[in-house]
């Protein structure tokens, strides 16, 4: 399978979000990654339902919504109504992860689980068959533009083995500090989806930055 590219709009110019979305529509981006932060699970607050609803009106690609919020199970239907196609919750924020993953799928979305840099992939062994996506955070969640954590490479390799052993169809997404210096190695280790925020939106040619990641 050719890998997917999911630019994160966290680093976009919010005063010109429409233009960024048009750019993404025309680009080789596969998904649009949207970071939702609540100021409790992570030390930052970003966007919520009204903005996602408006993004949905313009976006021609699936919305990959990354929830960095406590008790994400409370808002599953609201994110579906807002337009999420893929909804990912943090392992660290989910007491009843199996129930939450089931509820996301019942609501008609693809279900993902995200793990922080300190969380070992082995904790996913008993849920891997149920999820469509595992997102490995390669920075501590909360902010764009942070430095990639090198340990993420081995986490991808270990997760790939868990997925294969369980005959799971889960995709491996990597989120944080992804750029042209680490993308090829991430794919070689087994990543299926690359999220990139700062690398894409700080580029003078975002469309080319996306194409460069896609063409690896
Ligand atoms: C961080 C977010 C990321 C972020 C990635 O908490 O989950 O999606 O936008 O941005 P970069 O690529 O700039 O690290
Ligand atoms: Zn994210």
C-alpha cells in the first residue's frame, strides 16, 4: 500500500484557513489532520465543533480528528456530526478504551488509538484487532513544531509485529516532528500514515512539501 499523508492544520494560518484547505484539496494530501486540545489532557487549547463543521464544508478529503481531551467518549457523536471521518482517542485518556472504540465505529467512523511517547506499544495487544489506526506520538502532544523523538522508530517496528501477530488491519500513523529528514526511515520501519504540520505549513511551497513526502 502506498502510504498516506495527513497534513496537520495546527500550523496553518487560521486567518486564511479557507485558502489552506483549498491548497490541501488540490495537493497530494490524503487526509486532513485536525488536533483538538482541551487544556486539561494537554497544556494547550485549540479548536472545537463549530470550526470543524466549517472545515467539513470545504474539505474534499477525510477529516482525521485527533482528540487530545479527557473523557473523549463524551463527545463521539458530536464529532461525527461535525464531520469527523476518522476519530482517534488517547490510550492515556481512556479508562474503557474498548467501549470507546466500539462506540466510534458504531457512530460510523474509523476508530484510532493514540499513544504518548512514554507508552509502550505492548499495551495495545488486546485492542489491536479492534482498531483501524494506531497513532504513535513522536513528540509530547500539545504543540506543533517540536523535535522528533528518535525512540519512535523502534516503537513502529514493535507495533508492526503486534499488528502482524494479531492479523490486525490497523494502520500505523506517526504524529509529531515529521519532516524530510525522518520520513523515509519512518516508512521503512512500517509507518502507513505521516502527519506533518510545521514541515508543510512553514514551507514556502506547501504543495511541494506534501508531494515530497507522498513521493517517497
Ligand atoms: C501535536 C499534534 C500534532 C502536530 C504535529 O500535539 O498532535 O498533530 O500538529 O505538528 P508538527 O508536524 O509540527 O510536529
Ligand atoms: Zn495530531
